């Protein structure tokens, strides 16, 4: 069974009176509406403060992954535990921008991005970022995945879309079998996602063509970093399907994702005669140790450690797992509290994580009452790492 960390989280303390609450909210609305974001620090993987590290001539850059919770999914009826003032678009949008600004990343991999053209693109440009975006497939899906990057740090070389609905055409019916579905159906996914996609597909889910059409997407891009030396970094961002009853579909998406990444890496390597670094981030709607997670890291596992019948075509390690261990949770709601978000790295001798973004403990005051709340504008927490690349 998945973790029940949320059972240990106390309910929020009530303010003395609703009148006091109204005064506080009213005061905040004039400056930073309703939300005062809590942003944690990056900590060296060796345990020392980042600022105390000696400088080297290597490339250092910071990447953050964050499911920011699309506003189209934000309704009081779906998030009854959240203070209503925290759910308003004006409050949330400014709080999200504040979080991103304070994290000072060179790359942001954001999921559940809606309002890209109307809000995020221009506002992120004002913070010094350029962006690339892919909206979810389907007419009813308004959110998608975005990668924001600092042109002062990296130059976009090329990009490719990943649309998992392509599985409908490219994967044969027997690749998603009923037996695989029965392996795991209760461990993965996010309970509250059901509210976001409550209209169950009434068509025959035994038909693979129906089963695989989930409108999920991803994006991958190659960036050239020119200072202090030339190096190409591939950054990929994705959001896999949520439903724990369709665990086989999530695994099929993960396999397609890594096959596309392997092809993309080969393309970049051949065209630019280089060995690019590879980073994969996103909301994988899968907990540590489940079927999807195990597949993603199977390409880097020792023979005795993997239970996968088929090894992933790209070796990947979770940055948190190899440094401090996976977080206790990255998603925190009454219905589900566990880790769903990851940053994966393809290990090499010349790139390594040097610091990771701290995450709160289950009893941290800013987590009390679950998310979103006055300190966190999304039901997910941002995760992040700083990397150092040495000369090959």
C-alpha cells in the first residue's frame, strides 16, 4: 500500500476569529495576495553550505522541477482543505512567480502549466527566462509542460515534442496486456487527480487503442552552454498519466519516453560530435519502487537489483535517491501524500549533482493542513538540484 503520511499531519490551527482572518487577508491582498511562499534552500550533497564551496572552472547550473497545479483544476469543491483565498488566480499566480524567482534556477521544468501565453511567458521573460511549451493533446486539456531557461546560461539548439497518444499508432495491441495491468494497480498515482479528470472513459478499456489514449505529453530540448566551455545538455520534462488503475499505461508511456530520449541523445551526439549530459524531470505519478519507477532506473541498476524483464535504453538515476534518498513526499493532500516528482540524471564521469533543494518534513508548520495553503501555491512541492560539469 502507498504511504499514509498524511494521517500523521495535524489539522491547521484555527485563527482566533474570522474577523481577524479577514483583516489579515485583506492586508495581504494589497501587496502579496493571500500567500506568503515558503521557499527552502539548496544544500550541498556533502552537507556543507553551498556558499562555502570553493569555486572551480566547471559549469554549474541549477534545475528545478515543479508541478504548479493548473488553475483550471483549482476549485474550492475539489480542494476543501485549502483556504479559499489561496485558490484565487491572482494570489496563486503571483505566489508561483515568487517561488520561481526565489529558487533562482537556470532551468525550470514545469508541469500543469495553463495560462502560458496569457501569463507565464511574459512574466518569466521579465525574470530573464525564455520558454518552450507543449499543451496536452485533446480539446478539453488546457494545461501542458513548459521548460523555462536563462538565455544568459544556455542557448536552445533544438527541441522535440512527446505525445503519448502516438502509442495508439506505434504500439501493438499485445504490448499492453491484461496480465501486466494486474501487477500493480493500487500503488501509483495521485488520489486527487481523480477530481481533475472525473469523467471516466466509458468506452471499452480492454481495447488498447482506447486504453492508451490519455492525452499526456512531454518535451525534450538540447541546450548549448558556452561558458566557461562548450557543452550540450539535454533537458526533458514530462507529466505521466495519473490513474492507478492504468498502471500498465503509465509504464507504456515511460517506455516510449525513454525510447524517444535515447533516439534524441543519439541524434544530438552524432550531429554535434559530443557526449551530451541528460536530465529528465517531471511528475511521473509513480511512487519510489513501483513498476514505472523501477523501469526508469533499470538501465542503471546492477543485474541483481532489477526485476525488469526489459532494461531501459537510457541509464538513469534519481538525483535525490543517490544523494539523500527520495523525499518523504512531493505531493501533499488529504487523499494522497507521497513522492511523485523526480529529477533523473544519466550518470557520467563528468557531471554530478553538487546540491539539492531541501524539502519539508511531515510535521513542518508550512505543511500543516495539506496543500495548497498560505505557504505553498500548489499541491506539489518544487524539487531541484545544482549540477557541475567538468571538462571531458
